[in-house]
C-alpha cells in the first residue's frame, strides 16, 4: 500500500490543536487517540508500528477497537522517548 502524503506543517498544527482539545475534554477513545496520533505524523500503520516498537497488527487492532492494550503497556511504548505519551487511569 502506498504511503500517505504527510500533512503540511499547518495541517499538522490543526490536527494537534484538535487532538489536544479533545484530549482535554476527555472525549477520545483509545482507538481514536491512536489513529489521531498516527495521522498527525502522516505515517502508515506499519511505519507507526515500527516507530512505537510494536507490530502493525497491534496498531490495526487498537485502531479498530479490537485490541486490548493495558495502560502499562501503552505507557511502556513511550518510555525513553523525548515526548512521552502518558495515559491516565480513570
């Protein structure tokens, strides 16, 4: 499958702004969050999976809502990164 076109800087900023507004309101599911994070970078599922250190299937399952990641496993994917993604327990 061909790579998607990366969003422009302006499009990325708009996507980020929307993302953080929705996160702030608490109205995003884990699948929506994962897909939004991937789309902000313009990466394919395979590229995003490689970046996160998981298989493409894991990303597919999470985005479909059929994956069952734990909070600890989601947080462990971001450890050691400059910008850690931390999800709060609710």
